[in-house]
């Protein structure tokens, strides 16, 4: 099938083209998982490792593929964001995050890490699109997994801010802190939603850029906080008034 | 005889594990770290015979580490194999003064290239 006129604009060089992620950024982001999958597959083909080791390698291949596929599907969603209508509805983030923690548990376990949700006694409601919010949290979690040290636990935190008007969902990792220059560059870029954000130096920042776009579509924003021993990437969204009406 | 020790500096944990798997299978003693700061500490501790180094790391990049290693007589002589997705943007001649002996492209290399390169820089 041939592409419609203008469709190829998207494939131009540079990280962003007309506010959209370019094929260069997407290709760069997919290089690492594909290179890993290739190395593992070639080693399995060689047949020199024991059965247990091969099983572990196969598991890593499938989990790495899943993560790369998530990115491609986020990318498609991001490019079509302006054409689509997204329903915003009151959502209990605690429930959503519990599902994500459950879904990502095998992925984290395979990396010798854990993920947990810091539960709240009093649940909060926010206004969001369930699918977009889920994608943001998944994305931040993937990012945290790269940062966090082995045998640590990545935490999802839900907090009310600005006298309960804003709900912040943060993903806290426990790895080496971002260096000052990376943090400053990130912080500056996060203030500008249309700018590509580099989470990790080797990353094109595509995942976070997409998260920024998704947050924007829900009238929210994303940001990062540096800690002595890691970082918190967060999304701020409007709180729902529904509870106060009850 | 003690096997040669290789330090793998790679922030993708599973790729690092894969490199370790391949090198251990070839008889090398492998140590792994994920960032430049830990690499410096590990180099002090184990004095590796060779280093496999990714370029873009969390925190400081490989270039900061290369500069650091060149500042000291003992570490400046450790042969380095760069292993990166950015291989086509690097020139070996530019990096030779920093102890880099080989550049491997992660996207095209086969597992055995790692062993062959290590063997070649150690000979």
C-alpha cells in the first residue's frame, strides 16, 4: 500500500518533525532491544549453553520483545493522537497501578528487581484516559527499570498536591542519581512539552516524549525529581471532584 | 593459571549478562558494572586485563571514563574494546590515544566477535 501524500514527512531526519517523533528517534530507540534479541538468539543457535541458561535467554528475548512492542504501539498512538478522541473519565489510580504492578512483576523479577505500589488509605480519583495513563506509567516503569540498581524495588507513589486539585503519580527508582547536567537539561526540557526529553543518555528520549504528549492530551504534565539515590518521574493530572460530591 | 579478567561496562543489564556469558564460556573471569563511576572503583580493585565499554552510560559517558583512565599510568595501558550502537559514528584512529583497540558494533556483531576481540587485544 502506498503512503498518502505528506505521510513521509514524518520520516525526515531529526528527533522531531512538525512536533512528531521522527523515524530516526524511533529507529534509535529500537536498536538496543533488537541488538539484544539478536545476540541472545545467535547464542541459542550456537547451542553451547545449558538448558537452564537457554531458557533464561528465551525469557529475556520474549520480555525484551514485549517492551519494544509497547514502544512501537505507543509511537503509533502518539502520532495519531491529534486525530483521535480520548474519553476522559474519573479513574482510581490505585486500581490501575495495582494492575500494572501485577503485569510488570515478571519483567522486574527477570531483572532481579521488584515493583510495588505505595498504597493509600484513602483512595484518590483523577481525570484521565485509562489507556493513555496506563501507557505513561508503563513507560516510566520501563525507564525506572533501566535506572534502578539490581535487587531494589521501584515504587509507584500516588499523592495529592495543590490542596487536592492535582494528583501526582510518581515512579521512584533507586539507582545512581542523574548527574547535575543531565538533570538540568531534563528539567529544562520538561518545562517545554513540545521538546524531546532524554531520560537516559543512550535513549533518544522518545518514550518520555510520548508520555509528555499523552499527559498533554489529558490536560496534565510530566516531570522529574532528582534524589540522592535515584529519581522520580511523575505525571500530574487533574483530580476528580466526584468524591467530594458523594 | 589465573584466567585473564575482563571488565564489562554496560548499562543494559541483560546485554551485560550476555557478554559475561559468552566471555565466561571462553574461559575469562568476567566482572560487570553498569556505570562509569562503578567502573573506576572496580578497575582499582581488580585491575582488569581488558575492558569492554559501552559508549552511552547512565551518568558519565564512556569518554569521561576514558579520560580518567588515561590520567594514571597503570590504568592508561588497559586495552579497551568499545561495544556500541554508535559504532558508525566513531573512528578508531580518534580513540586510539585513549587506549581503545577495537570498536564493535552491537547491531552487527556476532557473540564470538567479543571473544575474538578480547583474545586479539590480550595477545
